[in-house]
C-alpha cells in the first residue's frame, strides 16, 4: 500500500496515481512493519542541495588548507615582529 504525505494530509494511493502526487509536492511512503518508509524522490531541489553540499565540503577543505599554510608561515616563537615592537603613540 502506498501513501502520499504532505503537511497533515495522508492519502492511500495506487501506483498509477504516484507521479501525480509527486508532481504536487507530496512525499511517497510505503507501509512496512507498521511504519511509513519514505521513498527518495530526486527533484531539482534535491539535485541543487547535493551540488551545494559537495561545493561546501570542497570549500571547507580549501579553507582548512589555507589556515594550515597561514599558521606555518607565522614567525617562529620568541621573535617579535616590527608591529609588536612599536608602542602606542609612536611615529607622531
């Protein structure tokens, strides 16, 4: 038995009606062991979400790589940079 679920609505549907309800934005579920098991329906929105998740993961990896390079480029401990040597008010 198939069910179409959206918000607080739940309809028993046939296999022939399935696409009609998907087009209207309903999620399709099947009753297994007294639980509704939803089907994965690939829509334009889900494709875009998958693309953005992959892009986000790549950008986070790039950011972590840049942070690592930045920390390696810092001066060794014990040496002060020119900015740290200057005191407030100098250079007037």
